[in-house]
């Protein structure tokens, strides 16, 4: 295959030559991209497009508030940090999103919200990123979960208990485990 244009014309290592949406609903778009690399080799990628989400690390009294809900794709209930996106407002400020999701899922409000980092959830096939936000100075309130979160449970766990949940397979959410790692790494700088 002959590539039109010099290799320096490529602004990326891989670029799409065509893109077709193969599925779409209010939460995601799945597309199939035909691609070409700088060396001229071609390929195909399936890409899931989803809005970024906020994951909140609610920390108080030496532990964390977690939520548990049934996750249909893996057919089980697992603990995780509160998290979510606003499909109708994908450009929402991450701190506003974090405040909203924290109150919705746990009933908690936070006096302070601190950005811990931004990661991609599964960048081998999905463009979705996660804003990891530490919430401190927590005040209790009434949770107001969405219809899709029916049956959600919220509970406080000591830090040691959270690690035991991970070891025991009761917390398997990769972004939650990554957030816990960021919390551990930043802890000294956070004065918590």
C-alpha cells in the first residue's frame, strides 16, 4: 500500500481513515475505525466513547465511605467508591459532578474537595477518563440514588477493612483501587 503524504504529515502514530458508529445509546457510542500507521500498515479498532466520570474518595475518621450495587455486566454486587457521570452534561465541572454524585449516592456533603488525579479507565478500547476527587469534612444527609441505582447500599469502612475487601474480592472496581493508591501516595501532602 502506498501512503499519500510524507510520514511527517501524520500528527499521530495511528490515524483513522474511516469511522462508523455501530451502536449508540444515551450512555455510550461504539464505533469501528479503520486505521493506518505511519509505516503504512492498516488495522481496525473498536472504540467505546463514554463521557468522563468522577470518582469520589470520601475520607473520614481513618476510613472511607463506599457504596455497593449490583453490576449487571459482571452479575454481582461489589463495593466501590461513589462514582458517576452526567450524560446530559458531559462538560460539567468535575468538582460539581463529584459533589452531585457524592450526595446522590451517599447523602454526604463535603467541606473540601481535592483533585487527586485523572486516569483513563480502559484506554485500550475506551476514551473515558476518571477524575479522582478526595472529599473531606463530611456531613451526613439523605441519599437520593437514581432509578438505575436501586438497591445501592452505602457504608463506612476503616482503611484496613477496605484493603481486606480488595483481598477478599468484594471490591474489584479497578478505578476504586487506583484511587486508593493515589490517596495513599498523596496522603502526606493532604494533611488527612
